[in-house]
């Protein structure tokens, strides 16, 4: 065989060897790619399995034990209420320690008590102050129109030596908030004297009968004292 024949054979072998190697490289590359794909698929499957298991565990726990959550919310609400109550008590205590506000007598709010037709008939139009001993009521009026009251009053016990006298009287004189009876030695704040024997409107008990006077709340007594001038007509019936 000549040189040209051997050269051609060598070239053919070289090409075949190169082709074989390329095929081997391609096969290895394909195998490696397939292996990577399978590994990725396995990892993805594992991740999905773990995620699914976590969802199942959380859902099961939430369904199996809803009450503790409710109790926890309730306990939190109770703690908040206790905190609010404690703040309120503390605020009240602070205000108390700061000292009470100065007491000032104020007229009573508009009364829910009502007058009957007999009340209106029994107290003449020209009277300024009216007292119903039976119903324990009193009011002020001007030209027959009620300007204050009616408010609760406590007269002397009927049929006794301390019964409040009935009749038409006039305001004779008035005293201040610190006046004390010189007969019974009891306070008669804002007294408005209108009948013989020291009978007066003044601040006093609304549950204990008087010694003949007409007891009012201190606020109402002050209002009467300020709005009943000397000589004002008082009718007690």
C-alpha cells in the first residue's frame, strides 16, 4: 500500500475516533442533564410534600382547639377592663385627694311632681308661696303661674302640738345659712319666717317631721330665701 493509501486510512480512523468521542461527550451531557432534571424534580416533590404537611398540621390544630383562642381573647378583654377600672379608680382617688369642690347650694332641677286642680284652686292667684300639707308639696308662683317647683316639703306632724298651721300669712323676716333655732337649738339654714311661733321655710330633713316649720332641701330653701321678699303672701292648706 502506498503512502497516499495509508494517509487516507489514518484520516478515516481519526474521523471515526473524533465522531465516537463526540457521541460519548453528547451522551454524557444528555445523561448529566437528565440526572439534574430528576434531582430537581425530587427536590420539588420533597418541598411540596413538606408544604402540604405543614398546611395539614396548622389546619388540624386550628380546628381541634378553637376554644383556647377564644379564652385567650376573653382573658385579654378582661385584663383590658381591669386596667380601665383601675385607671378610673386611680383617677377618682386623685381627684379625692385633691380636695372636695366647694359646696354651693343650687336650686333643684325642674320638678317631676305635678299639681292637681285642687292644688291650684286652694292657692289663690295673689299668693307667692303655696304649701300643700296633705301631699307634702310646695311651690312658688306669680299671678297664678308656677315659677318654681312643685318640690317636696316636710311639715310638722298633723294633729300634734307641732302641726304646721294652715292659713294665709306673710313673710316677716329672713335669716342666712348659719342660722340656728334659739328654741330647739337646731340649724335652720336659709330660714324664711312667715307665721307666728317661728314657723318658717328652711333647709331640713325630708323624712323626719319638723317642729312646725316647712322643711326643704338646702338648695330649695336658699332659692325661697332669695325669691320671697318681706311681705310676700304664703298660703298653707
